[in-house]
């Protein structure tokens, strides 16, 4: 495949390395220095785009891919308030989008484990639950998309929680997400259930960016010949 990398920072470079190892060609690399080169004309030889930039750029970048009819994997988070409108545009244009709060294969397995555990804990009201996340200081959104996805997995399966808050809370219906930003931490997420008797905790720790980049390339391989809206669940579990 010919892959366009939109956002050629540390993640983009890791995506490039893995894509080349898997036999793909990088047809376009976009940074802040050559942003004007990201247009429909320059995407004409691209089979799929992978977008890792920032929340302010994600939607314009997706719109460019829609206009070019190029399937796009979006790993940027912080733009999901506009997800439904973007989804409608993709469907109307008969284009392709896979947006993931986290592309890592391990994290997506962790999402599933989190949902199963929350469902089991629904009948155990003596346990309080809290989420904790650590990311690098360049992470602009807090909580992260990964943290929000974990929180949504708990809320959907735990009747006593109806909303998440990005702070400590003693309100029974609120699920606390505690966000930390530390230099050079790829990402650590934990979900902890605590009672007077014991604690139950699940945790995912990323050692580097490789897992996120590999998942993004695998997702690109999955959607490049498809039309519609997809998630990492489609890639990994269907």
C-alpha cells in the first residue's frame, strides 16, 4: 500500500518504520513545515492515510481525506465532540474512517477486559472504583481519549456510575479519572476497585510508542479497501 503519514513527529516516524518493515510505501509525509502539501492532488497516489496530529488539526485533515476519497486512520484525540458530524460526512461521501482513542492492540484488549470486570463488579456495591492515567507532557488533552474510553466502559456496565469527572470525587454517581503528565511516559492506565477488605486493579503500561504505531498500520491495512465507519473492534475482534 501507499500510505500517507499526516503528522511526522515521534509517532509518525515510528509508523513509517513499521509500515516500511511490513512492505508498504510512504507516499506522503506531512509536518508543520510542509502542511500546504496536504491536499487532494497530493493524495491521488495514496491508498490510505494515518493521521496523528493534534485536536485542532484533526477535523480539517479528515475533511481533506474525505474530499480525496482516501481512507483514513485517525489516532488523534480531543476532537470527538464533532465525531457524529464527521461520521455523517464520511457516509455521505462513501468514504472511509477509522477513529481510535488508542490504536494499540494491547490497549484494545485492555478495553475489553475493563468492560468484563465492570460488569462483574456491578453486583459488588462495596467496591469504589477510580481510574488513573499517566501520559507524556506533550499530551494536550486530559483526560486522554484512552482514559475516556475506559471510563465509558465502566459507566456502561456499572449502574452506580453515570458520568466521569477529571478530578477526585466523593459523589457516588461520578467516576474519577486522575490524570498525570510526566516527561517521556508513553502511557499508563489503571482501573482500581477498592473496598475495606481488598483491592482489585487492572493496568496497562506502554513501554514505548511501537504498540500504538503497529496498531495504526494494522488498522490501515484493514480499511484500505473498505467503505464506511470502523473501529479497532472491527480490526481485532470481528
